[in-house]
C-alpha cells in the first residue's frame, strides 16, 4: 500500500472520529459586537501636538466630535467608546473567550482609531484570554485603498467645531471664527492593506496557534495545511478579485479554526464598485462607490464568495465542525414584511431601503448550505427567517453599541442548537465624562443662534441606555423627519392626537374603546409625534423597546393602526400597516434556534 493510501485511511479515521466527537462537544459561548464604530477619544496623533479639547472637570484632553454631529448621525461618535469597554468588561466577567466583531469596528478606518482598537483588543486578549475574530464593514475601510481625508466636526476650543485633516488644502472654510485646521496623517482613511496589517492578529492572517486557516483563494486542503504555507498565501497579493476591467480589489474573507472543531467563517461582503466614468481605467486610491449596499452587489460582482461558502459548509458537515457564519451585512430583509408599504409611503430611496437584500440573496445563502447568519450594519435588533424551496435561513441582526438599543448578542452553541441572548449595556461607567465639554458647545451654538441646536436635556440622562434613547429622539427630530417623510402627511400626523387618529376612519366608537378597557381620553394624552418616536424605537430595538414604550401605550397604538388601515387616506392606511408590521416579528431578545427540528423558540420576551 502506498504512503498516499495510508495517509488517506488515517484521515478517514480522523474524520469519522470527529463526527462522533461533535455530539459530545461542550457548549461554546461567543459574544457578537457589531458596529462598535470606535473613535479613540483618548488617542494621540503621532505627528501633531494637538491633543483635542480640554475637559474642565477631569483636566484631560479628548479627541471627540461635536454633540451636534452625533445627534444627526445614526451612530454615536464619542460615548460608544465607554460602552465598548463596558461590554468587553461584561464579557470578561462572564468568562467568554470568543468575541466576534462583524464590521464597522472603527469610525472610518483612520489610523488613530484602528490603532486604538488594536490596543484595546490586545489588552483584553492578554489580560482575559479573549480571542477576537473580526471582519470588515463599509466604514473599515471606507474605500478599498488609502485616502487623504478628515473631519470638520471635531469639538474644539470654546465649543467651536474643529477641522482635523490629513493633508493641507483638503479642507478650507470661510466661516467666521473658524479654528485653524489641524493636519495629521493619522486621520487619513486607511485601505485594506493598512487595516489588515494593523489588525492581523484578529483573524485577517493565520496564527501559529490556529488549527486551520484559509481564504477563498488558498489552494491547500484541510489535511495538508501548515502555518508557513497559510501565512504565505495570506498575502494580499494573493487575495483579490477583478471588480471591473483593469481594476482589482482585495477580499479579506477567511475561515479560521482557532480550536478543535470550531470554525468561524468571516465573509468580507464589501463591494466597492468603480464609478461609471472611471470603471475601465486603473483607479488607484479613488473612484470607487461606497460598499454600504451589501449583498445585492455581492451577487453581481463577488460571486466567487458563494462558491467558496458552499465548499466550507460541505466540509464543516463532513468533518463534524461547528460552523459560525457572519459578515457585516444582513442576509434577509429587516423590515418585518413592511418593505412594500414603506416604499409606497416614503419612496425607493428613503428609510435605508437600498440596503435591503433581495430575495435571491437568501436563496444563495441557503443553496450554499448556510442555516444561520449573523450580521450587523443596520444598528438594529432583529431576527429574520426566510423559507425557500431548498431550505431555510435564519438571519440574526446584531444591535450596535453606538445606538439604541446598545447591546451585544451572546450565542451559546451546542451541537445543532443556538441559544441567543441579547445583553443590553445600560450601566456604563464614565459615559457622561464628556458632558462638561458639550456644555461649552451648547453655549457657543446658542450664542450664534444655530438653527439646528440640540436639546440640552440630553445632558441630564442618568444611564447610557437612556442617553441612546435621547440620541434616537433627537435624530428623528433633526434628521429623519426632515429628510425621509412626505411633508403634508408628516405635518398632519405630528399635530394629531391619538384620539384624532383613532377617529380618523369614522369606524371607531367610544364603545369600541371601552371594550378594549381604555377611556377615549387616554388617547388624547399622546400625539402622532410620540407615535413616530416609538416607531423608531421599535424599528431599532424590536421587542426590547416594549418596556420603554409601555404595554398599554403599544396596545393603544395598535388600536389606532387598526382604525387607520380603514381610512380613506392612502398614506394613513400605509402608516397603519407599517406600524402594525413593525410590532410583529420573530423572537429577537432571548431565543433558541434548533437546526435539527428547523424551529425557533422564544425563551423570554
């Protein structure tokens, strides 16, 4: 018998043993923290003496963005720094050894923030034995290659905005009282190469301690893998694909086995499509569109991923591996069946509808053998289930620590059962540390009579979760209502009381209200503005928002929606349908996915 045949028989025996071992595996716990958007508020520039703005109470300097900017953004820029540390402390206390960061781990991939993240992850890995496994999001990198860049809305001396850019001449301002621009290379947006090299120890490259590691482009098999060959083929010159004629872009997807029988499949679903005018010429560092669309562009420009994913799921089944599949983007529509209603009321380009994956995405995942996928990007808590002829996919959306509701997902995997619990990060030490600096900003904005001045009551919040609720409410007021809503419908809805809305169809009587154990006067205690804010809370936190809204209030909303669905006004009918569907959905707080029976069960609301 040849040496080749002997090795084959040995491998066959090993594979058989591993299949038996899977039924005896202990439970595995994994924490998922998506969309951290870390800004290193206590970082230092390597080529500038500028340290940020002085905190009058702590005596420390901070590199932070203005409150005005973060209250008009879907993510926080500053306080999430403290929330990330609190979440990691919670994970360490629980003894969890695997933490997955499914993209947008930085605020736009600047060297300052990437190095800050590296420092934090290295510290927790060293002191608590945590292994971090990460993948890229559309904010890291913002484009596939290095870009000169910066921000004009850092918070500076006297509460004024401070511009910080990587190169002279990139930003100029004619505004009065503008502070001098700070120049530092550390604020440039890094590309794939720089980010991968800085964070190489967190999955992007193989480590000697890994049992196995591969990419869609490696040419070795599981049983002839060795670290030296893996490291050689991990070079980014071997990990790229053609995006258009004459343009190749890196792909940081990888599969890693950090411990026996546990596989993490990290999918880099970023697709940077060249802009039309430059699609047939070498682009260098510019000329690409954002990757924020997600899997719809993977289908057209990155098909090699699904062929590779299928090979991974087949081998995981054959070799008896527990497979954890994740990426930055959702693999299922996250609108609880309200997509068409939202499109008709708000339009094709509102409410982030361009980020909704097409149905074919679900089919591609199912056909590739994926049963459960973990994603981020949307800053929402949600669970989606889709059935196609070839099977079923469960998509678990990880909330962001930089938005309402600030949480991470704790996954306990045992054989074919995934128990998933949403851990809300409410109590965050030092989350209000920066409030004295914001007071200076508020005074400055008030002095210049800024027309988008924020509500200073946010500085009275007592917990981080309440702070994120206030952030969402201000985001709705300052951005969403202005940019997304049809004006006439918006104005009519916001000035209506609950009673006005209830009686709009003409089909509801006082008796109907009494039958639901309510008094008609109760509906006069809230307005359409309250309803809109609570809609966004439901959209962001799903069933976790119910405790903040109140069970009775939610019942009143549902009763109003039932009436609105009978209205002669099409916009009100659509609004009633949208709100009702947003109130319903799959379990998203604490639940169990049983792959053997193909079922999902709520453990607690």
